[in-house]
C-alpha cells in the first residue's frame, strides 16, 4: 500500500489534489461535495490508476493495499452521512461503497479530540463502509453527553464531528511461540494485529493502538483478543493447539480531517510528516517556545509550592505521577535557564523562561516551618548544581539550604573509590556538575575533577558511552577551557559523533516519521525515541566548536544536524496532531516519547528544550 515520503506528494496526496482541485499545487478550485462525488470520469480514474501503478511492486513485506481513489470517495461519502447523522438503508444503492484491496474498515468519530464513536467491519464487501459508519454513529448516540441532549440538538451533532477512516490491507500471518514474540514483530503504531478462530476474527487497528497508546504494551493487550473470541486465558501455544488460533498483522490506509468539514488528509502513523525543508532557525525557535509554553502549562496551579506536575498522558488527560520528581523539576529549571541565555532571544521570551525557572526552583526548595530541606540524590543534586550556576533570580533564604546540600553531594562523589553504586546516567550528570563546581569559590580541586571524569569514561563500556551525552561533553568543554589537556577525550567525543552519524535514521518512505532520529537501542523502530534529544544537544554544541568542526566542515554537519532536529520537531505536539487529542491546551508544544507514544515525559521536555536551545545558539538569528 502507498506510504508517503517526507518531501514529496504520495500517490494519495496526488489523488486528493485532483479530487479537490489542487492538481499541480495551484489555487484550490472549490468544488461542492455533490460535484466531487460525481467527478470521477475516465480521465480522473486514469490519473489515479497511473499514480498508484507507479509505486514499488507488491511483495510479501509490502503487499498491495486499499485503492486510494476509492478510499477518498468513501471518505467523502461517509462524511456526508455523518453530517446528516444518518446512513442509507442497506437496500439503498447508496449504501454500496466498494473499496478494492480493503479487507476491512474502521470509522472513528471525534468531537474536539475526544473519541465518541467507533465502528469496525471486516467483511471486505461493498457494504462494509456503511455497516462501520452505522455502528460508529450508534456509538456516538450512546455517549452520555450526546444522549442527554434534546432530540433536535442530537440531530446536529454530526456537523461537529471529525472523521477518521482506516482501510485495512491484506492479513499477513504472524509466527511466534509467545505473545511477546508476536509483539516484537509489529512496527509500533503502523501494524494492526488480528486473531482468528475459524470464521471469527478480532482485530486491533493501528488507529486503536495509537488512540489507547498501547504500542509499547501489546504483549499485555494481545491476550484480550482471545477473550474477545470467547477463549480462556492461556499461553499462545495452547490457544493455537486447542482452538486453532492464528495471528496476523496488517497495515492500513488512514484518512482523517483536522476539523469538521475539512478535506481528508493521509496520515503516517497517525500524523502528517514534517518536511526537511521546514527546518531552520525560525522553526527551532518555534519548537523551543512551544516547549517553554508546555512546561509553564504544567506548573501546579494551586497555592501549594509543588512546582511541576508529572508526565502528561494525553490519552488519559492526566498527569502520572501527579507531581514531577525533584530531578525532573531541576532539569526543567536548567533547561529554561539555559534557553533564556541564548543570544538573540527576544527579551520577553527570555524573561518568561527565567521567571518560570525561578518559580520551579523556589518551590522545589521550599519547606514548611520546621521541616528540613529535601535531601537530594546524586542525579538530582547534580542538576540542581547546574541550574544554580545559571544565575537564576531566587530568594537565597529559601534556596540556599538545598543548593548547599546539592553541592556537597556532588563534591562527595569526586573522590569516591567505588562508583559502581551509581548508574551511568547519574555519573554523566555528576561529571558536568563537578566541572561546574571546580570553578566555584571553595569548589573541588580541578585536577581531581578531571581525574573523576576520566574514571567515568573508563568505567563506561564503549558501546554504552552515548548515554553519557550531553553531560560529559559539556564537562569536557569546561575542563579544556580551564587549561586541562583533554586530547584523548576530544578523540573519544569525535568517535561518539561518528557513531551517531552511523545510527541516524536515513530518509526512507517506510520510516518517514523517524527520519533524523537516532537508533539508540535494539529494533529498527522501537529504539528511535525522544532519547535522541540527549545526543542532539551536544551535537549542536560541537557545531560551534572549531576543535570538532573546522570552518570547511560546518555546512555538511549543519545539514546532518538539520535531519535530527526534523525528528524532534516531528515529536512535538503541534496543530497537525490536535485533532486526536482530548485536551489540546495541556499537550500543545510538548515532546512525545515517540511517534507511536503520545505520552509527554517531563524529562523529555527539558532535554528537548536543551537540544533546541543549543541548536539556536549555533543557528542564531539576528536580534
């Protein structure tokens, strides 16, 4: 089935342009839906057929799928039914909506991002679209909010709904002895999964997986398909042997609209793609400003000094945990403070970032009368030291006890004989904080700090050293500026950049939304996540350092870094994603954990803002 490229029209997009009068990218010719539904004359059909025929030939891994032209027509038909809040009678010829190549269809109806109705039909015949639409509309009527409306208002509900259609392609058998084996074979957020017993079939469409945000938890969800088939809870081999159960994967052609009445658009893993030619300093400034907005929106909104709320889960519209950990709050303070110091940032933007940082740090340090300050662990202490070094305006009477304890915690680790009790990421943070402390009055000896940083390098296996970034990179920058010979570590950092260049996701229609991200773990897709922001932050710093980037090499490295920032922009929640989010105000501007995981971890917001800030520092615009 067709998959869109990041920088060019897919066959589906070409079809939509023709159907909606935008062929050739010119001015939109406004056609009524009445005319659109009747304009598929021979020339149009030939155009559509030629567009689809030009795709890569079908193969076992890339089978042919639903016909894009028929899918567009079906979307427009269902949209009219939804507006009228009525489907034609089964015997009415208008109920026949064939879509060649589609094995099934799912209809989803939303109101301002909240899912109200879903309908699925897997018959593959010309009535499946009508059946699925009817079930979705019935489901909407069952929603308590809609059910309580006066009858005349219920009839108008359809005009306020957005429509999503997903047409499933061929079912492909999935081998595997366990549910975990099966889940590992599924491209997260792209593959649907089906379970068959005889003539009965239960499915999870990719859109449902994304809606429920369970792409990373399918091992636990797959057994529920057996329950839906009326089978007992049992291991997969037993279900296969006793009941003849078979599992399949499938891809879908997904069409949706951003608002009621808007034209259909094709989505890839539930969203439209960010083009590489969009990525410049202005686009990164928008990313950074959006992340700042998102962090400020996550501030505790009551009188208690609780600082930031925890990871936001848009699928549930709640924060879990309710409050962010001290380390994550300190990370946001540091990111906001570093962002506020970017050259050329408008004064109003810098002021609001500093103000937010001050509020969070003050509330993190605040205690009730008679209560001792919180004892920070090493990772939290390290980030607090980093944040305090940025000169954020706070009341010393409130913050000094916490800052002193944090400094003592960092100073103490420098001479520890056994570092094995600390995790790699914690030690990476500690290297940067120790390097900062070495230049502070009364701080640790700089030679001892350099030796500590060397020990962290040495104890970290080469295959795990990417996890030290960006912190150990920034520590090394400080040590070199202080006059220490760090020749070997410069070589080590160059090696890490070479590794990152090798694992950056290249342009490929099959993974178009992952383009530019780093494959930091196992699996072709599952390892490309918001963790890419960590090395991205230091790669941006390297762009402006002649030790790593001689003048002649800057253009090529800027181009490669632009790929990575494209991926981070892809992760951000912008207008293109709000059509499927229940509470847009809370999610807007934030970074998702992955393109298939809409959760917004607090740490990802902070690290994403650091990467955007460092990139702006190198791509800075004129004030």
